C-alpha cells in the first residue's frame, strides 16, 4: 500500500511539473530598465541567451547595444524611450557607431526611438529582426540587413532623415515591410523618408546581392532616390507610394526582377528605370515625374512593353 501511494504521488508531481514548465519558460526573464539609472547593455548581458527574454525600457539609453547569440529577445520602449548611438560624426562614418548591433540572434524592437550613428540597427549573421511601431532616424544610415538575415518592419514604423540609406538589404537577406494588422484593405504602412545628402547619395531603400524585399502600403518619399535594387535582387512594391525623389523614384538593374504596383509621382528624374538584364512588371499610376518609365534596351524588359519611354 505504501509503495502504491509513493508511486501515485510521483506521477502527480511529474504531471504538475509538466503543466507548470511551459508557463515558467515562456518569458524566462522580464526586466524593467530605466536608462537614467542603469546601463541597458549590462542588463542584457545578465540574461540567459537561450531563453525567451523581454526588457521594457524607459528613458533614453545613450549606448551602443550589442545583442549576440540570443534565442529570442524583445526590447519594448515605454513612452519617450529610446536608444542613441554614442557617436555620430557627419564627416566621419568610420568613427561613428551603431546604436543596436544584432548578430546571430532573434530580436524584436518595439515602440522605441533609435538615433543612429553609422547605423541605427544592424541585423547581421543570419539574424531575424522584427521592428514594430518604432522610429529609426538620423545618422549615416537607418536599418541594415546583411549575411542572409531576415526581418519584418511593421505597423507605424518610420525610418527617416539619414545621410545615406534608410533601409539597406544585402547578402541574400529577406525583408517584408507592411502594416500591422494587414488584411489588404488599404491599411497605412511604414514610412521611409528624408534620406538625402548634398551629393545625391541618399536612398530610401538600397539593396543587392540576391536579396528580397516586399513592401505593402509603404510610403517611400522625399529621398534622393526612392528604391535602388541591383545584382540579382527580387523586389515587390505593392500599394503605397514612391514620390518626391530628388532623382529617380525606382531603379532596378543588373539581373534583378521587380513587380511594381504603386503610385509613382513627382520624382524629378525617372519614375522607374529598368536597367540591364532586368525584368519589371509595372502596374502603377504615374504623375509629375521627369519621365515615367525608361528601359535600358535591348537587355531589359518591362511589362507591358509600351511603358518604356526610350
């Protein structure tokens, strides 16, 4: 009888542990960090990298944050919270710093204002980065994906006012930019705007090296060039607008493929330039551009072909 009771208690205890374990590990560590009192980096360094972690931030953290080898980390800002790079030198990109560097990790940045140095957020080494309802601004460039990384840029996120690229996508990386929630009913998505310098080198989106981009209902406006896609990229620009560029609205070239279905307006140069060895399907509305569509014959193709202005 005694053995039966012990066996029963053992089974009950094991069942209880199995039921409780998922609840305990869902958010293994939740921290609140006031950057006026603590270092955000030092608090991140205390976390178990193999568990799910959530850090809620208040105040502005003037630090260069490095996130490496994290299974799942979420940084959420309260009202007015932000991360500012320690150095932004408008004449010296080499000595400017990255506000948030993510390597080989899965990270979500939510409701934060990130003030860039050389970059605002750099997502590298096969990382997965989700940017939700955030602002990334200033510096030399905003948000950068490299080394087969992936990302979602969601909701009311704004990437604005850098001297170079707002969104850079390279090294066979994959990025989606869209409203949240998104049901294809005309929801307003993220904004990429104001990327310009005195030499015309500001790109809203700059991508290459076999990378993929899809945007849905995104506003890309007021940049030197709206979208520049080269070297075997695949770009889908659906809904939203590409407007007000100081030079061209969209450039696709060097073996790239594009599907463009957006409003293209008031770009000083060409609305869409289709470069060598490139195919672009264009179902867009055009107004106020220097020219609407220019194709680099005979090695580029637009559909329908009558769109080519040369």
